[in-house]
């Protein structure tokens, strides 16, 4: 019997004594219903690759993910507090990946113990932690035998020291189906590890059975009792729509036997990685969140969805520069059957009122804002059609003029349907030249945005949500 065989026999005896004579069956899955998906979530390349709090975490939360995979080596800049953030955001399964190539007892122990990750395992007993040992050895500058020795060394030397009831161990399999078959046929991987892991990165579709990696999944499912983890899945094709990629990934996950799949990690979360074609984006969130029936768009900046018909109106009439981000979910309101507040507007749905615009109207936030200021001179009707500037237009319904930059902006970026009539004269407020409209407030800020005539719109939607709609700008 060789060295590895003697070590294996000794370890089995120790485990039998500790566990009262019964080894845990590595093929038993914690999933019970075939109608559910296995734990699903992204691979976080690094908290430094794109904004952690303003991009990565919002996408994770809004997608409804319950699995997160992070990298242990210090070069990826992941610290234990990042894992705590993800648990706060809904992760119930945390995958901790060791070195791809040089996973051994020393490095794995250093990452888990010295950097404090093993403390999290004890601190959160209701969270399932999974250590993935090794990954894609074909890309490593070492021999396959050295890689396999590392798998054995970690599980026999590190696991007995740090093991916890909620900590599991999976062995990263080679990308070659014949090599994986050979490794699993030796028996010790299935005896010592709780499962095995493999990647599934395809060009067009993960359900393409001609892909070599399907042979690995099929072999594990058909010839072993091991639980299998898909440690990276993704679709490479750069021109493909991101939402389509998300749909195809979910299509594949739904073909998997949930009682045999430990979890699925989507490659990859981060901005500016070496694999831009695999990066998760805001456009994929509605698919993962199950919002596709309403044709939704997600905005990480405010963590809100904008769905039809409001999404159509938003995109058709100027989008972000005109209306800003959505800042509330759709809600009931006295003014309409349903409304949604955006930074600069309130969208209202009035069924049957305006079919050409999907029955969407804009709320009169401008009028509501100045409701208590009508006695001020600047809100009085001029009752004159005489021009007040170089280029002016008079609006008889409100008795107000619209001139110069404000007139140009009004004409170019929405006109009456978006902004409504002017309801004030131009005047100085908060240090800016401003003018109020039924649905907006224009602010002239020289040098800010020449392409839009240095006109910005007031954040009336924000003020309405904050309950400060009648405050206006700070007066001079």
C-alpha cells in the first residue's frame, strides 16, 4: 500500500471514531424538491473590480441570489467582512475558493485560518460554507499528479483541524473528462470530499451536449454518488445580448437534477475583469429576478426596477437625463391606478386615457411644489403676450413666457407632454435662474452641460418622496 493509501486508511479510522462509526454519504444533497433550483449566485472576482456597495451588492440583492462564491487568496482583495455583507444581502451558501493550482495544506490553512474566514464558519452556523479546493488544473504550470497530491493533502491535513458542521469540501475536477474519470475511479475523492466541482463555460448555450464538459457532469451523475457543484457557468459569445445569456444559463440550470447539484456559481461578478463577455450586468438582473414578463429594466444606482409601461415611456421620452432613476417601486396613489416616482418626475398609469403612450401621464409635481406660493409675484400671470427676451413664447393658458435657453430646452427635450406649461416667471432661487412648470423645474447652471444648454431639471421626485415637495430651493 502506498503513502496515500496508508494515509487514507488512517483518516477513515479517525473519522469513524469521531462520528460514531458512520461516514457522511457524500452523495446526499440538502435539496429536497425537484421543483426548486439549487443554490444559485455569482462568482465575485474581487470587491475592487467595480463598486462593491453601489454595483456588485445591488445586483446580488435584486437578483434574489442565495449563493456567493469568493476567492480566498489575498490578491483578490476579499476580506471576511465582504462575506458578512453577502450574508446580510441574502446568501445562504458561501463558496470559498482556494488557489487554483497551488492548493496545499500550508496555503489553504493560511487563507482560512490566518485571514479569519474560518471564524465566519463558526460565527454563522446557519450558513452553509463550502471550500472549493483547486480549479482547472490544465491551466496550471504543474503536473496533474502534483495537483492531485494537493487535493489529498488539503483534505487529510486541513479539514480535520478546521472542520465545522456547516463546512463542506469539494474537489475541483480537471477540465478533461477522461482525466476526471480516472481521478474519481480511484475512490478516495468520493470518500474524503463532500462533492466535486466542475466548470461549464460554453459559447452559445450551456445545453449544447457536444461540449466536452457535459461529459464530466454526465459521468459524475451516472457513475458516482457524488454531489456535483457547478463552480463556474457562463456563456462566452460576446455579441449575444446579456439578458439572453442569463436566460440560457437558467434554462440549463433547470435541466439539472436538483437532488444531485450542490450549487451553481455564475461567472462572473465584477467590472473591468479579464473576461468582459462573462460579466454580470444590470440588464441580466430582471431575468434572474423573474421580472421578464413585465419587460423590466434594473438600475443598480437606486436598486429599483422600471417595468412596462413606465419603462417604455421613460426610454421613449429621454430616459435618464430627463426623468432620472426610479426611486420607488410601483405603488398605489390617489392620482392614478398606479404610480412610480423617479428622481425628477412621477409616472402615473391611467388605463384608457392615452393608449398611444401606454396610458402613462406625468404627475403635476411642479404645481404641487408651489401650491403654497401662488401669492408670490413670480407666480402671477403676466397677462401679456409681449416678448420678455430675445427668443420667447407666450402661453395663454398660464399667462407665462418661456424664453431663451429654457425655451430651447423645452422644445428639444419633451415639450408640453413631458414638462407641461410654464407656471412661473424666470427668477433667482438657490443661486440659480429657475422657472417652474406643471411637471418640472428648470435650473440654469452656466458651464454645467453645454449640450443641453446648461439646463438641469430639479429633483422634484426626490423631494416628493422625502416629503419636502413644498420646500423648493433655498431662496436667496
